[in-house]
C-alpha cells in the first residue's frame, strides 16, 4: 500500500504486554517503533492502546476497533497471530469497520479482504515450509 494516501487519516496504536512470537518487547520500544514509523510515513497517530498480559485476551483491541479512527497501527502482526482462526476473526472485524491495519515490524498494511487473504495464504505457506525437512545434496 502507498502510505501517502493515509496522510490525513487518524490511526490508533496497539501494543502488547505479553510475548510476541516468542520474544518480549518492552512497551516503550513498541511505542517508539510505532511513532517512528508514523513520523516517517506522515501518518497521524493517537495514543496506543495496551493489551492486557492475559493469553488470548484482546479486550483492548476490541475497544480500539470500536473507537472512531481510520485504522490501527500494530507493533507486529504476531500480536494477533497466536491463533490463525482468531486472527481471521479480528482482522475481518477491523475490515468490516472499513479500517486499515498496519503492522510496523513487518511493514505490512491490510485495507481489504484480498490483501488479507494474501497474508493468510503467506502465513499458511510459511507454516508448511517450517514443518518440512529440507534435504540438501
């Protein structure tokens, strides 16, 4: 996505208190990366919502989805990718509200169902490749 079209849009940040893909990132680092990303892309950023440190809890995210904003800027896609089915539910809910999702660490944006399906297919392929044992000659 061309981030320039988001210049006049208002986005809400979303950070986590729990591990992200097996690593812990302090909240101040997550916020710094989101703020830097937004500054570079000239995206208007509202204060980040911080998720509770409870496994499979997305209470804060559900609240941010309902707020008046044009989209959500996540620190990482892995904040909501603990479970592929839950990922699909959350991302579809965001898209149904006509909001854009941006994942800073991976430099991914999703603004429609086609882009979402492409990301889901990539995730499935990466999982499949990760399970395969490659043989080298």
